[in-house]
C-alpha cells in the first residue's frame, strides 16, 4: 500500500512539474510575442496615420509586408499555445489555419522582392523612378503578390482534396496542427517542398541581383553615394529577412530531424529557442529595421508608442 501511495505521489509530482514547465515556457514565448505584436500594431497604425505614408509606394509595400508578418506572428503563437496545452484540432479547422499561414508565408518574400526592385529603380534609374514606381503600379504589384499567393494556396487545397478523408476513422487529428500534418500524400509534400525552394531561391537571387546592381551604380559619378550606401544596406537586410523567412518554413523539419538524436527534455529547450529565433524574431524584424532606420517613420512611431504607453498607464492609475 505504501509503495502504491509513493508511486502515486511520484506520478503526481511529475505531472505537476510537467505542467509547471509548460506554463513557464508558454510565458517565456507569449510575453515577447505580445510585446512585438504591440510594436507591429503601432507600426501598422503609424503607416496609416499620415498622408506621406499612405501616398508613398515604399511605405505602402512596407504596410503589406508588416501585415503579413503580423498575421504569421499571431498564427504561430496560437499554434504554440494549442500545442503546449495539448489541444488537437480537426482536419478542416487545421486546414483553414494552415492555408492562412501558407498565404502570408508566400506574401512576405514576394513583397520583399518588390521592395528590393523599388529600391533598385530608385538608385539606378532616379529620373524615371517617379514614372515607374507610381501608386497605381504599386497597387497592381500588391494585387499580383496576393493573387500568386492565393493560387499557391488553392493548389494546396486541390491536392488535399484528393486525399480520401472517408477512410479515416475520425476527422479529429491525432497530432498537433501544423503544415506537415496537412501534407497527407506524397504529391502534396513534393509540391510544397518544390514550391518553397523555388520561391525562396528566386527571391534570394532577385534581391542579390538588385544588391549587385546598386553596388555597380554606386561607382558612377552621377549617383548619390550616401543614398546608394543606404539602399545597399537596406537590400542586405532584405536578404537577411528572406533567409530568416526560409528558416521559419523549415523549422518543423529541423526539429523532426533533431528529435531522432536528442533526449526529449533537451529537445523541448531547443524547440523554444528555435521558435523564438525562427518564428517570432523574423516577424518583428521589419518593425525594428524601419522603425529605427527610417528617419520619416521613427519620430512618428516613437510618438505613437509613447502616447499609447501613457494612455495605458493613466487607465491603470
């Protein structure tokens, strides 16, 4: 009897410790996520608060990129909380979440591509920049980005519909919701890998070519050296963003590969680090880059952040 009671207490202690660890890890990821969501939300408000932002192509593209990053940040944190709470979804619900994530995942690198081309035109063709990069052309570019992303999602849906769901005993998923959980047949997995690699490879090549073009243009005597150097640094940061976006798409496959050689407890710690570095950080990098570097955005953003902080403190007091 004493042995059974001791075993019961030991099991209860382990369950309590596991629950405490899940709560602690959830707090460690949720707090920075909420902070960056606050910054991203303020940045989105800032980009709609002044006419100079609403009527400049560069800031319109920035708003589109930031919106996609914010949606991905919310989605990633929601999926993490569900997984930490050991909540499983049905295939239709998980499919909706996955397709939304796929849509915004494609939008981010394509918007970075358009933004890089806009900066390339600004340096290499300064006299034609105003006639090429118009509000109308920017709107068309954004529509094309969303259309291409939507076509990719529809392709995934059509491939998914080929799977025979009627053969499943239940639509309730046995595993946590994620992109890999919805790749139910080899054809879907092959398409997803091929599309992802082609997308990021072509985007990386285009941004790199823009970077090289700006370097070459900077050697010309007629080019503004300071402006060219600033654009070159921006393109380099765009290339880093593309790389981080790619790392977020291979986040789960990396964890699956690591789980085969490491202990489960160590894997949990690595998963937290990967989540912060590959999911949260890339989605807040846009606000940090433009909020700090851009001389037009920075004072307005700081003003909005300070005003909202003061408003929150006055409500609390």
